[in-house]
């Protein structure tokens, strides 16, 4: 097997990824946007481009199992390959690329969006939230193409990548302008909010804690099922998966709320704004919330609760 053969396949895979990407951009640019196919094609592009970078390093890295793999089988498409999230891990561990947690979360956000629209249709997902999640995927693609695909690309490949990047820039700037404009209109509500955390649906730091369940000012997300909402926050914002937590013998950070007794209290929330911190004085013992209940809105810090050493319940 020659090195040139692998290089040819890598370029063909990049070309396929860029084709998926162009379709995604076209669907986002429609009025109204075709969010279903935009999400499907965008994640397809991300997954294929990740594999292309693995193949550039060595074709076996793109195989799900390298043991017993043959180049002929790989070339013919007979071997199962890694998915996008597995590919990111291999790029870090085997290729030595540095991929931030935020970039990993961006890819996972598009993966989860793709799964929802592909298997359950775009039901109960606000178009505003979809638009911001697609923008996260485009952010990753721009970074990945510029940093890890374009350098070292042959002339024809580099030219095509630059053309697609130009198309992405137009759509991405429109989405970011929309987000900025919407946040500007929400400035009074954002300013009046005592506490804000990141929304798992649209990724904006606009999830408020009114009386009752949390509600997002940006995309209006407010979980009908508080327990599912808490889980969605853990996956989308904290970046955890139930599979990985169980595999690593960890603890899922959702527990029973001491106020409402619903299993919807998340441990380790990321607070974006806390008026209590702003109003505190030097040497004040005030602490930002570490816990947030997605059923009743109860929030407090570690100092306000005790954990039972026997059953782990917070009281």
C-alpha cells in the first residue's frame, strides 16, 4: 500500500466533507431555513472531516478496530469506521492535536441536534435554539479546517477549502448578527435577572431562575419534564454522558431537591451572572450557587447543604 493511495483517499474524504458542508450552508441560508437537513448535513460534514484528518495521519486511525484491518477493505468501504466523537478522541490521543473542551461540546451539540431532528423530527425545539446550535457547529468547522485540514493541503484541495470557508463566513456572520441583535433587545431582562446560567438548548447565558422552573430569555426553553431538563443541562452544558459516568464509576450530578423532592437538582451549575457576587463586600462569605433545581428553581451553594455519608442525599 503506497502513501499516495492513502493521500488520494484522504483528499476524496475531504471533498465529500466539503460537499456535505456546502449543502448545510445552503439549507441554513434558505428562507425559512431547512434546519432538519442543515443539522444532518452539518454533522455529516464534521464527522467526515474528522475522519479525513485521521486518514492523513494513517488510514488505520479511522477504522473502528485496526486489528485485522486491510487497506483493500478500507478502500472498498467494507470496514466500520469511528464516529465523530470517537474521532475527536483519537485526534487528541493518537495524532496529538489539542482540542478544547468547548470545541468538543460544540461538536456534541450538533450531534445531539442531528439525532433529535433525524429520529424525532424538529418537535419542541425552538428555531432560535437550532440556529445557535448550528452556529456552534460552523464555529468548529471553521477552526478545524483552518487549523488542521488547510495546512499541508495540496493546491486543489486548499482552493476548494478556502471557497467553502468564504461561504461559511457569510452564513455565520448573519447568525452571529442575529444573536447579537436578539441579546441587545433582551438587555433590560438580562439586566434585571439576579442569576443567569447557560441554557442547554441555545447555549446562551440567558437561563433565568424565576419562581418555579428555570426559563431561557433567549429561546424560551423551559423544561416540561424537569428531570429530563436537568439531564439535558448535564449533557449539554457540563459535557457529561451517562455512559461515560457509569463506565468510570462516577456519580451522575442530578439528585433529589431538598425543597420540592423532585430528582431535578443539578450539582455543579455554571453561573454566568450572579447579582449577589456583584453586591457582596470584601471578605463577605457569599458564594454563588452550585446547585440548581430544574423543577422549582431552588438554588444554593455547597455551604448551604449537607450530604448524607450513607446514601449521598443532599439536605
